[in-house]
């Protein structure tokens, strides 16, 4: 596996998302996202939903947005 890619833990991702939701201001949320890269999603309320396994990256949009170089 490449050194730049690290696997994330689903439980930690969920805890970080809850931490984002608990932030009490937009500034705190921006700072939190900058540190973790994670935001809350209502999909996380679904017990069976695992965003790390079920979300796919759309390469066309990544190219359009300039994320993929």
C-alpha cells in the first residue's frame, strides 16, 4: 500500500463526526474540519451505514474540481 494512503477506522470516523456536530460555532466547526477532515452527515444516523465502505469517489468530478492532478 502507498505511504500516503492510510486506512481509517469506522468507529473513529463516527466519533469525529459527532465531535463536529457538538461544535458550538461555525469557526469551531471549520477548525475541527481542518484538523480531522470530517463533518457530520445525517446518513450516520443509519446504524448499517459505513461511509468509509459505501461512498465512492467520482473521478470525473475530481478532475473537474481539480482535486485529482
